[in-house]
C-alpha cells in the first residue's frame, strides 16, 4: 500500500509542477516567435493534468492519477510538435 501512496503522491507532484513549466515555455515562445494556436495546448493541458493528479490522489484512484501524469508528460512535446507544423 505504501508504493501505491508514493505513486499517487508523485503523480500529484509532477502534474502540478508541469503547470508552471509549460507556462514558462509558453511565455518564452510568445516573446520569440509570436502567438501560435498550438501554444493554447500549453495553456490548457497542464491545468487539466494537475486537476486529474490532485483528484486522483484525493480519491485514491490510480487510473485518474496516471491519466493526469500522462497528460502532463505529453503536453510540452505535443505543443512543440504542433508549433513546428504551424511554422512550416
């Protein structure tokens, strides 16, 4: 049971930490390249991931926490790939 609690705690911490990281990258890209619609993902996905991570920890639901962690991990690369396609 301790491993599961550790997993939920780490999911919560990583999903919450993804919000300022993605917002910082988004601000950097606004200054460097201007607005892209793909950067909207950097503004929307991390808060959703953080909500799922916090909710998964509070309700003790591993699948919800894992979904939040997956969204947090995928948000930044997905934003960068879509920005690359928009720039081409």
